[in-house]
C-alpha cells in the first residue's frame, strides 16, 4: 500500500477559485483552549480570511512573523478580516510554544493544526520532504474565493504592514467593483476607474493620485 504522500495529488487552488472547506483543530491563545473550526465559518459570517502558513513551532523566523501580524490583528478585525495561522504541528505544540515564546504573548488569533499536510498541499505550499509548509499567505474573500497569494521560502520572513495595506485595497475594490487600486496605494489616495479616456493616459492620474 502506498503511503499518504504518494497517494496525495497536489492540486493547489488558483486565484479566482473557491477554496475547499476543511475542518481543523486549533489552539486559541486568547481563551487558552482547544477548538474545532472550518473555513466555511468565515464565509457564513461574512468575514475575509487571511490564512498564514508557517513552517514550524519552536523555530526562529516563525515567531517574528506571528508577532508581526499579531501586532496588526486588531486593525484587521476592524476591517472585517480574520487571521488563521497554520502549521503541521499539533495543537499541543501550539499551546506549548505560546507558553514558552515571549514573542507570542500578544498573539490572539487561532492557530490551526494541519498534521497531515492536507490543507497546505491544497494551497500548494506543502514541502513533502520536510513535512512542513512554506511561508504562504492566502487572502480569501467573504465568498470563499482566493484573491491574493504570497509564498516565501523558509529563510525570508514576511511583512505584515504590506499585508494590511493590501487588505485595505482588497476591501476597497470589493466595495467599489468598477475601480482599481494602483501600485503602492494607501487608504485615502486616488484610485483608477478604467475607461477609454484613461487608456494611454495613466501618467496623468499617477502624477495627481495623492489627494
């Protein structure tokens, strides 16, 4: 009989596609408890979801990343965004890590356990040789559609400030579907309204984009 890795066929979800619903065990640092959750909960409650894969508990870059995004968690929640970190560690490891690592003291979002790597494999970030996930960030809209991705290798951490900037842009264009946010867009700046009048004249907008 073939083992799980050989049987599992990697079929990462693509941008613009609906994600598969998974049920998973979590450690909730806010209530210091174990819980069961699913992706469908977020869409049913009309929430955006940031899925934040990281390689492993008790490592080196990972606590800096979780502390970084944890510092923006309140801002994200005010925007209707929830954060879910996922690794292939057990929920018991998540609990022990949070108790031991001082950098995680302000982390209050759910930490999911993907011990089989099935969820990471679905998103295309499962390293089968290592049995861990790459540093993958996935933005899911309230309709369970994947709209944003970022994947880093093990030795480069992510920037939560840039994630928050992108989330503001995603929320804005979701509410204004006929507009688009240009590069480095910040909340309050001008946006693009694609039309025949703008073709070949984006430079005029770019010069005057800041209000």
